């Protein structure tokens, strides 16, 4: 029962090699590597789950401008009930061009967790960031973002602000629908 087959050993060896390369890339300052380590530790994918370590990697990547890391920090703070911190993280990622963060801020505003001014500033920052991108860059970012979106929804639960109830879930369903429509319109 305790014996490992050659294929199990091969899989383990491949995962260990991937981990080693990812950690090395993170040591050299790769934002994506830091983000991926954050996801792995926070969720417990191929490493023992260690949410504090995951948050540490998210923070390192976010301070270097990684948008998804910043967004995930907002989600984590929102789940803890730290809505001011969540709003600040979402605001920063929105101003870096993250549409999902704008939608999160909109939900927070609709539920009284952010002010109209905070939402308006983030929306304006988002619009400015989108306007600065060239059309080709924007199309490529949207294509890549659509792939990352599926991973994000796995990290975030659709009822992250459970205290606010069905209104949030309806809003999130509407966001998903808008994203699908936008993605379909681009093909």
C-alpha cells in the first residue's frame, strides 16, 4: 500500500521542479511568480495551505504593481469584514485597469460599504487606465483577463459579503453576465 509507482514519482518530481523554478523566478522579482506562489499557499495547491504566507506573496507582488494580487488582497480583506482596506485595494487595482475591481467597488457602494466619491474616483481611474491602453494592448489584456477570470471566481466566493444577502449575489450574477457578453462581442 505504501509503495509509489514510477508515474507517481514522475508527477511528484515534475511538481517539485515546477515549484523550484517558480520560487527562483519569485526570488528574481517576477510579479507573476509571486502571485502564483500567493495563490498556491492561500489555496493550498501543491503546497500545504498557509494563508499568511499566501497573503505575504500577494503583498509583495501588489507592491510591485501586480493587479490580480492587489485585487485578491481586497477580496481577502472584504471576507474579513475590513471593508475600508478592501475598498482601498480594489480602488488601486481599478485604477490599474481592473474592471472586476470596479464592479466590486460598485457593489460595496450599493451596499453602503463605500462612498459615492470613492466609487466615482475608482471608476474615473479605471476609465483613464483603459483609455491609456492602445487598442491592440487592450484586446490582448481582455483575452488574457478572460482566462484569469475563471481562476479568480474559484478563489472568491460569490457571496463574499454574506451579510448583505441576495442583493450581492444578484449583482455578481449580473457582472458575470456582462463579462460574458463583452467577451462574446470581442470574438
